[in-house]
C-alpha cells in the first residue's frame, strides 16, 4: 500500500514538470515564424479551394507578394493588387480587402503568429503537429487557420484557411526557402501582357 502511495505521489509531482517541458502551440508557431517566415520567401505549393485546384509559386517580402499558379497570377505591392486571368484574358486591379489578401497569400498570415490564439488540434498525426489559430481581433478577414508543422523541423507542411466570408483555401507546402526579391517583383509587369485588358476597380 505504501509503495502505491509513493508511486502516485511521484506521478503527481512529475506532471507539472512534463507540462513545463512540452512546448505550447503558441511557442511552436513562434519558432516556425522565426525559423522559416522571416525576410524574403519563395514557396512552392499545391492548392485547392474555391479558386480550383493546382500548383503555384509564391514570392513574398513582408506583406508584399507575387503569386503564380496554374489558374492565374497575382501581384500585391502593399497597396494595390493586380490579378491576371489567362482564361478571361484580362487583369483586374483593386485595393484589396483583408479577406482578399488572406485568400491570395495565406502564408503571409503566419508571419504575424502573435496576432492569433494558438492551440493544438484535437486530432494529431504521427510526425506532425496540427495547430489551430484563431485571430485575437476581428477584421482580419480570417475565421480560422489550421497549420500542420513537421514535428522535428517545424517546417509548415499544410495550411488550411477558413475566411470570414466562408471561403476556404488549402495549401500543401512542397518547399520553402529564403530568397531575395526586388521591389518590382510585386508590381504588375505590363510589358509581359501588352494585349491584356485591364479592369480597374479601385
């Protein structure tokens, strides 16, 4: 009996130590952002959502980005967004909403991990950490983000975004690396599309 009591007390004493040693979801996201999401990025990914299904490459610097996918291309210089549709043979110009920015560049949301509450998802898979992010303030254009990180490297593997308007974006990250970009990378290259109609909705 005495031996059982000692074992039980030892287990109780160990619990806070184990909890203290395990990183929180917020700490894992902060480590991911610090390791992978700083500076200029080039990201190769697969995607699915209301924009369809395909693959693409994202180049970003801070809140600026250039996105090329099998369905079209988008450029955002921090103020203006240009979206080229090869199917429609036209480019739309807007001053984007936060939802539009989040839909076009969900990876950019992860840079500001401090702006989200983070918790581990109820369902986890071996070799990965699934983390649910919910914005601390309204007006972000995002309802929820589920990020799957490689358990060892903390490299983001999947990003599922639920937007405030009900839309969804799902990314599977193939590669992510730091790479330098010029300011012109994020501005619509008119010379590449001389015969494309421009629709300015600003």
